[in-house]
C-alpha cells in the first residue's frame, strides 16, 4: 500500500492564481481531511469528508474548496491565492474515528 | 471551542533520560486522543491513540495516560534515544463530531 499520497510536493504561486492540491489514499478509508500547518504552529483543519459526496468545513475553510467524488481522492482547490495561504498542506485519512494517517505534505508559497 | 496546549514547547535531554510530554485541553468532551510524531519537513506519524474510556495506552517504550475529566494527557518515553528527536503533537478528537484539534507541539532533542 502506498498509504496517503500528495502531489505536488512543492509549488510557488503568484497572488491571484489558482491551483488544486491532489490527495489519494489506497487504504479504503472513508474519512479524509485537509490540514494546514504554518511555521512553528500546530495543524488546523480546513475541510474534511466522511464519505464520497459528503464534505464539511473545518476551522479555516475560507479561500478553499473541496470535492469528494470517489472514496480514494480528496482534492483541495485554492481560488485566488493570497500570501496568507503560504503554508504546508497535509492530507490525512482514517477508518471512521480511528487512527489518522498522514501524507508527506505539499509546501506552498504564494508570492 | 477546544484549545490544546503542550508544555514544554521544547525539551533537550541527554540520551537515556526519560521524557515526559504534557498536553492539556479545555473541552473534556472528547472521543479519543492521538499522539503524533513529526520529523522536520515530514508528515505526521501516529504513535498512540487512547480512547476516552481508557486511562492509558502503551506501545514499546511509549506510554500515554489520559485524565479526561481534568483535560490532561501525558506521553512518557522511556530511555530516550537520539532517534527520538522530533516534534510530538497531541490531538483530541471531539466527541460529537469528527474534528481533531492539534496542540502546538513539543520539540524534543535527545543528545548522544
């Protein structure tokens, strides 16, 4: 099993550009999550999903959108990137409310 | 709103010493609590998950205790090794939903 995979690993965006961060898991987990981690800080939940077709907001959803059309994939869309969205983005998955498994992260810089 | 505090923020110990990492949370209505390890530039690795009905959970040299009513969890690492150097994060999951709230972490350095 590859576990949780994220692409790209790094990205630099200009202010106002858009992009999609990809996340996939092959563990047949029903729950998936997106977090952001700012330097020296803990993680904050952006969005999560408890199954295909079901998504819900976390603590910091503004400026982001998600969709969950399959069990395996949970892309995160950034519209009109802003410098405040410079961060490391982590995707995670779990079976129900059990252990969360994390991807390696995407480091995003908005200039 | 759940708030999670981890003290100390950083810790440096000689190899072989036992580590005690503290986590406190403001809302005791939790479903479970996870401890994670994060190496620099990497994702998080789950160490232990302790259910709200449990008092402690053990895995090898790691032991996590939970006192839900007082909003505290402690991670003990016995006989520390340089390979234990990392940031350790705790995250309680809310009882009524699906959200984890993370603390700011404790950065540990174990000197050989």
